[in-house]
C-alpha cells in the first residue's frame, strides 16, 4: 500500500464519521424534518383543495341537472295540461254533436212513425169508403140488370159458357 | 416484477452513462500521460544540453499527487522559495495520539519540510513530516533513515487525527450545509402557506427529486421516510464536497470526495445501515437463493456473499475514482504548459480544462446522485419481503 491515493487514513476516517454523524443529526432535526414536513403538508393541502374543488364541481353539476330536470318536468306538465284541455274541448264538441244527431234522429223517427200511422189510418178509411161505394154501385147495377128477363138468361148462358170452356 | 425490470434498466442506463464519461476520461488521461512522458524525455534531453543546478526537470506526477492527496497545511498561492509574490500557506493543527498522550502543534513547525529533515519535539517525542505523513522517530534516533523503497526504517506512524486540508474542507462544507439548509427550513416557517423563499426555493426541487425519484421508487412508499434524512444528508454532503473540489482556490480546491478514506467511510455507513435494515428475505436471498435447484443454490451462495461486500466497495471506488480522475485530468492539462515548456500550448490547455471543468460540474452532481441512488437501492433490497 505504497500509493497514498488508495491507502485510507485513520484520521480522515475518524473526522468523516464524526462530521457525517453530526451533520446527519443536526440536519435531520433542524432541516429535513421541517422541510419535508412543510412539503408534505403543502402537498396534502393542494390535494385536499383539488378534491374539494372536484366535489364542488360535481355538486354544481348535480344542481344544474336538477334544475334542468325540474324545468323539463314543468314543461311536460304544462304540455300535458294543455293537451288534456284540448281533448276535453274536442270531446265536448263531439259529444254535443252526437247528442244533437241522436235527438234529431229520434225526432225524425217519431215524425216518420206518426206519418205512417196517419197514412195507414187514412188508407183504411179510404178502403172502407171504396168498399161501401162499390157495394152501392153493385146493388144499383144488379138491380138494373135483373129487371129484364132476357138479360137474366143471357147472363146465365154466359156464365155456363165460361164454365164449359174451363 | 415490473418494478424490478425498471430498476435494472435504470441501473444499466446509469452504468452506461457512467462508462461513457469514464471511457472519455480514460482516453484523455492516457493521451496526456503519453504526452507527459514525451515531455519528460524532452526535458531530460534539454537538461543534458545546458545543465544548471537550479533547474530540476518538471515532475508532473509529484505536482498532481501534491494536489490530490491530503496535506497538513493549506497552500494558498506562490511557491516556497523566496520569489515574489511570497508564498502563502495556512498552517493547520496537527493532533497526534501517542504513547505519551495527545500531542498537538501547528504544521508550520515543520517549515514546509516534507522530506523528514525538520524534527519537531513534543513531550519527549520526535516527529517528522515525510510526504505529508507524520512519523515518530524511534527512541534515541535523530536522523531518519530509509530502506531501498524509501520507507523509513527507524520511525513509525502515530495515530494521526490532525486537522488536515481535507478535514478543514469537510468542516467548511458542514458549515455551508448547515447554513444553507437551516436557512431553507426557516424560510418555510416564515411563510404562512408553507411556501419556501430564497435558498429554500432552490433546494426544494432537489429535495423533492431525492424523495420522488430516489427514495420512493427504490425503498417503497411505506418505508422510505425513515431513510430520507440519511439520503438527503449523504447526497448534499457528497455534492457540496465535489463542487468545492472543483473550485480551484482557497478555501476550496481540496480533493476530499476523491479521497479513499472519505468514500470508504460513507460506503461503510451505507453498508452498516443496509445490514441493520435487512429482513429475513435478504439473508435468504444471499445464503439459500429461493426457486433454484440445490447445486445452483450452493454455487450462488459464495457469489452472493462476495456481492454483499462488493456493493459498498464499488460505491467507495466509484466516487473516489471519478472525482480523482477529474482532478488529475484538469491538472494534467494545465501541466501540459510546463511539460512542453512553451506558453503557446496554454490556450489549448485552458480551453480543454474549461471543457473538462464543465463536464465535471455535471459529473460531480451525477456521482452524488448515483451514490445516493445506489444506497437507496441497497436499502430497498435489504427491506424486501418475500413475495
């Protein structure tokens, strides 16, 4: 170990050990702990702030979404109400129309029936009148016919002839 | 499984990146070493032509070694001769533990002598400075003697706890680190919303990077917090010392993080923490690899045991070699002027050393990052549970 470059010296080893130990002790207590503590604390603070900002953003989004939903619902409700009203109106009109139609139909029907029955009665009357008239006429004709003997014979002959032809 | 694959890919990527830088460095280093030998030859020839007693051949190895090894005094500027400007060297305390107890004196007592000629006597013991290593002369000896390999034969080294250039530099880095990070921590407290200001603003991204890119991916979300102080301290400690080594003037410029003792200590601390963090699965993985046939288990066991130690050793050598190589290259480039003995090479030297310095700024940060990341990776492996 002649080379002074690669032969360790006791004195320097001793002083290095001592210096490093002192340095480590003092720096640990007065520098590294406060500095690292402050850095960590600040980083935590930033992390917290970011997290709460994110949370606030989320809440805001929720709130907007809620508002949007409520507005939409209200709009839908109004639409529904309007639609219902329109339907009711239409129904009322159509109902009224139907009622009127039915009523009119009924009236026409009644009128028709009344006319029919009147007609029937009139027809029956007419038939009776015709029958009486016919009987009267027939009586008068028969009387006139049967007053002459020849004519009576002739009639019989005619009737017989008709019967033979049959 | 995916996380594993990612880790391995990440590692491979880093190693490749590292290799690229290293290959480039090695290339440059070998280039300049070749040139320096060539220069040596020229120097010696010239020396033969007009021989003057004062002019010694320029020794690039000694110069570089002087700059990258530790020393007992801090050389600020000038040389030790009496030329203008007069040399300025800060002398540093020497602390020795000997059989007579603690011995202390200032390094100026040696009067810049590193050849062992000046003897300092304290508590009845004689000390010499031999190439920045303090030796204690044996009893009754007044002149140091050497064997053929220039090892002293009649002196031994006492336990040397001196405040050397590197130790001084380390203390300075400690003061800077404490100042920077305590100021940063205070800036958090001042603000109401935990916002940093000033230097804290600059440091926070790096701290967060170590946490999010180093600690959490390697150790895991649940356990990383315990290791954060260590990882941050080691990262900034290595980085600041790397950067201080790049600044070429007093009170910086020492090669602390390129010193094997320094990297050895930090790697050992990482290793010890790894062992203390280890769970049952870590040892099972090393001693009796699950999911393999028995011969394979037996074959892998010694490899894994060696691997356990190789990891911190690699940490130690990687940091040491990278930082030292950076210093050596820059010094070699500057030395080129003196090796070739012409001012005309200066622009090229300065340009190249500027270029390398810029790369070094990147390398020193990457080295600190790699040391930290691998430490975190080893902790993560030690903490792994059976899955």
